[in-house]
C-alpha cells in the first residue's frame, strides 16, 4: 500500500461547520514513532478556533436533535459500511502514527467499527415509560432527550476506537460534537471525519479541532455555558483537572481514566490458558492500553512455571516497525514512554526483582523497548503502583486467596481485573471481591461494543458501550399530566 498516497488523502485542516479550515496557530507535525520521520503537518487550533467549533455544534444542535432516530442510525450504519470498505487505509494510518502492528491495527478497525454498528441500532431504541402515579390522580411520562453539545477528548493509543466509542453514542442520542484528538495521533480522527462527511452527516454535527495546546483550547470550551457534556479518556491526573473545570457549569461528565489492572493466577488455573491470556492482556497494543494487565499476581505454587512459560512466549515476539512482516511489538509512542518503562524496570531490579528477558531499550532509530518479563517484584516497587503503558510483565507471588485480593485491591485504580482459576465458586467470589468496573474470568480481553466499559475508584465515571453507553448522552425528563378520566 502506498503510504504517501494515503497520507495525501488525509485532511490537514480543522473541521468546523462542515468545512475544512486552517488553524489560527499555524501547523504542527505528526511523527512516525518507528522512524522519527514527519508523516504530515496539520492545522494547529487556537482557543478561538475551539469556540468556533462549539459555535458550529450549537448552531446544528436543534436540527440534529429533531432528526428522526432512524435517520441518525442510518448515517451511522453507512459510516460502518464505509469503514469496512476503507479498513486497510485506516489500519495503515493507525500503524503509521501510533506504531501498533498492522494486524492489531486491523483488529482495531473491527472493534472501532462495532461502535458504529451497535449505536446505529441503539438510536431507534431510546425509550421512556408511561403509567399512572400510585395515587391514581395523574399520569407519569418519562422521556429521554439529547443532553446537547458535547466536547469529546480522545487519547493517542486507540485513535479510531476511542473516537467511535464516543462519537457514535453521541450522534445516536441526537447530540452534536466537538472532538479533540490527541496531538500525537490526530490523523485517524481527521480521516474519520471525512468518512462521516461521506456518510451524509450534516454540517456542524461533528467538528474536529487538532492542537498542540490542549489545555488552552479546551478550557474556554468547557467554561462555555452552551456546552452540556464532557467525555474524556486519558490520565487520572488530567481527568481531575477537567472535572474541576466541568464543575463550574455542572456538566455531565464521562471519565475513562488510568488503570493498574491485576492479573491473578491461582494454583488450580489452566496454565496454558493463563499464559495465552497474559500475552493478550499484557502485550496487545504494545502494552499501551488502559486495560493492559499491570500486575501479575501468581500463586507461589505455580509462579516459577508461569514465569518460565510466559518468558518463552515473550522471547518469540518480534520487535519492529508495525508495517513489517511478522512484527508483533511496535515502537512506544515517544521518548517519554521509553524512559518511563526503563525507570520502572530499574526500580524493580534495585528492590530485588529479576529480569528474565528484555528490560531495556532496543537500539537504532525509533522508540522501541524490548518486551520484558520481571519476576519476584517486591512490594512497594513503583512498577506495582504506576501504570506501565509498555511491554513489561511484572510478577509478584501470593500464598492464599485473601492475600491475592489484598494485593489486587491495593491501588487507587479500579478499571479491570483478570482472574484465572478452575474453581467456579472462587471465580464468583472474585467477581464480588475485586474492586474493578470490569473483569475477565479466564479470558485476557474484555472489551466489546455491546458491553459497558468503565471503572470505579480513580479509574473514572460513567460507562461507554453497551445499553449504558447511549444513556451518558441523554437527559431524563419526568412529566406529570392529570388523570385523563377525571378521577
């Protein structure tokens, strides 16, 4: 596939009110993390551009809210079909700007597309209820209405899926949108906006602002009283700041924040399945996923064998540019990510951990870090406290179920957990005891467009996907009318 031809097709402007325009702050480069080369220069938005985008969303809000749900759903369905036709383009574009292997990028096209298909169907299933009040003196009508203009902020690690996971339910509910993709991977969102344009989305319903000054552009949008909803995926630290800003106008908020996922392997686990699950839960997307397993909590009776088997599998991973044949581990997103992974491994080793494979940067161009297994990690190690966001698997031992639960819950985060056991009752207990919003029981991947995605504690608020996902973009209204029979 011709990379240059694809990049030439990607718009380089802001998308505001159905038009592609220049950014008031000039342009900025988007880099290939595998080579350090500039892929494309695109528009850099100013705070004034952000408000122009909100103006367009507000202007289109009433007409879009009044658009029949079936019509909204059909646009999303056309977008799904167009995405399937252009899947190779989107997969290559994500590999170029984010670094993930091409096969995984193709998988993200499938996953991201499912949000378009799912919410195209949910658009016509927004329901309310009607019934008598208990006293019989009136009739209660409960109805659902679009919350209004939304501001969506997406991360760099899943450039397509994080956009569709927010845009699709917003549009299905009848809301208009301003979306700000991450500075590191904005090209996929720009290309997706063109796709929605081709699918027939009216001007102003979706607006895209790309910027190198995220805080400065976002703040006036969030402070504007016309905005009614904020959805953010990213770090807990940034999420706290956004929640403070959103509190001034009491905005509806959805926050998908940091994670520190425990992966618990009991002594009765099927180790073959546990290792398969570990490879998916840890090394999918180069470990750069909020759902990536961060702490492998393994029973002492099987810890050595688990470590041996998983190390053997990790040694078979191939590091390289995501477009190259057979590559399973691409580059990390930037130098900061490489530095963080190195520092976390070094801290664990200083505290007594053993590096079984990897553990350092891969030489040459690009931001590559060797897939790594670290065993016998001591309590208090930073690698057990911080989200790694890289291809580093760290193992800590436990002796009984209570200890496993204590270690797993010993974090301010609570996004997802993974448990491997053959004991059904134990599995049910872990569902009850682990403090996470999601759990994989004998599986290493949990994400699905039909399921509610989100966490507890400092991993966030609200849910994306599933029946619950569209409710984040709807307001509930209760109306009381007199008894029509006069009683």
